[in-house]
C-alpha cells in the first residue's frame, strides 16, 4: 500500500490521515522557511561590515548558501522517505534556528562560509520536505491547497524581513534581532510538530534519481517561473533606475509591487485553481506574466514599469504551486523523488538565472534580456496542457 493510500485509509492503525492539524502544520512549515531566509537579508550589510568583506567576497559568501541548498535538495526526498516528513522537517528547522545567530557570530570568512552552507543545506531540506508534505495533504484532502501553502511562505518572508528591519530600527543589535527571530521560529516549529507526517515516501527507492518523463517538464516550468521571479528580485530596481530613469529611492518598489501581487494571488489562489482548473491557471498565469514584462519593456514610463512588475507577480503567483501539485499526480517517478527534483530545478532558476540574464544584458541590453523572459513564459503557456494532465 502506498503512502497516499495509507494516509487516506480510515481507521488504518498508525496511519497518518491528514486533516486540520496537518494543514496548519504545513502552513507553519512554509511560514518558517520564508521567515528564516528573509530574516537574514537585512543583516547582510552588518556581516559585510563586521568581516570587512568586499563585494566579490560577499558574492562568494552568498553563493555558499545557494550551493548548500542545491547539494541537499536532490537528497531531501530520500531523507523524507527514510525518516519521514516529521523528523526531516524538525531536524532541518532546528539546524536553521541554530544557524541564524551563528551567521552574526561567525568570527572569520571561512566560518561564515561554512555557516551559510549549512544554513542553505537545511533550507534546501526544509523546502523539499514541506512541499512533499503539502502534496500529500492536498491529495488526501481532495481539493486545491498548494497556493495557500506557498502563500504562507510569502507571508513569512514579509514578516521575517520586516520584523528584523523593525527591530534594528528600534535600536536592537543585529545579534539580538536574529536571535529573537530564531527563538520565534523554534516556537513555531514546536507548535507544528504534532501535525507533521510520520511518513514521507513510498517503497524502497534510491535516495536520488535524475528527473524523467513529465517530472522533467514540470521541473522546466518551475525553472522558468523561478527564473522570472529571480529576475524581478535582482534586476527590477536596476531596470527602473537605469533604463526608465526612475528615482533610485523608488526603483525598489518594482519588487515590492511584484511581491504584493504574488502574495495576494497565492493567498487567494486555491479558490482560483478550484474554479478554473490547473491548465487554465498555468496558461493565463504565464500569459499575464509575459504581458507584465512586455509592458515594462515597451513603455517608457516608470509607473508603467511598476505596473508591469505587479502583473508579473499576479501571473506567476499560482503557476509554481500548480506544478508541485502536478508532481504529486504524475506516475513517472515516486512522489518524494519527483518533488525533490522539481524543487531543485526550480531553485536552479533563482540561483543561476539572474546571473545569466546579467551576461545577456551586458552583451545586448536589459530590455532584451527581459524580452527573452517573455519568450520563455510563452513557452510555459504552450507546455501547460502536457505539464498539468492527470
């Protein structure tokens, strides 16, 4: 009997039967992930100054976080299958809580690099396993829930960055601010414990296999969507200030507009997916996101650029959650390995994509680089039928 059949079988001894407690625990796991990773962002300048890092050294330090995540993500599905979602999430969450203060206490560059790599590895495990739990909970519930789960990641991101920035503004030291964040994350993790699933995989499978079949297509769609998200994060302010000549103080609102519409879209996305179906959500979402980039490229107005990035957020909001649900429905790979593969491919888009766009922008122009994203999103719309089929 498979994991999902076992979870759905009433009265089965020892079975996990996801209900309200499991849904709340899944939302908490997503919130903790967004909360922890965003809490580190306002403290990066302090770490840079304390260790006297130049820009190149800082870039290498931040790359350690990404490398740690990418190395662990493909293995996280196997860990969940062996130890269960509960143990994997609790272990990863505990290490994250311990790493947060360590990032501000690191006395040297090698120690900071190691702390960031461990922090990234733990985030990678949490990211995969919480999505695996989300797939199981959603499938057993029989209704769309994935957008709401991912929406909690966005809410956590706002809370983490805003909470730390607010604490710093009120005079707290960086160490006090990040320690308070770690304590709160630990309390939330403890609150989630009872609703985390004891199981996490089906059958006896290797810890890692290369993505194949529809999983490869689903992962490619996630790569494209995460690449678009990373492009707005890293390049929207540069685009608005250098290409559209917006005031540098307001250029950062491009990402704010994107994040706001994406968060709102995900928090309301389950109803949208339930009403329209996965195929329409992916097609419409990809086309709206493509239109957003096109508006930013073709209009000379900075305000139109802000509106364009807001459209990108609204369009992209529910495509990735739908893809994770699709990874749970496919039959080409075991669910825990499919979720790990899709997460890894998606994260590669965030890690590698913005740098690649930088090379394209240098060779041509930043609007041309954004134009390639329009073409990529049109390809996502074209692949929607195959990617979402049951």
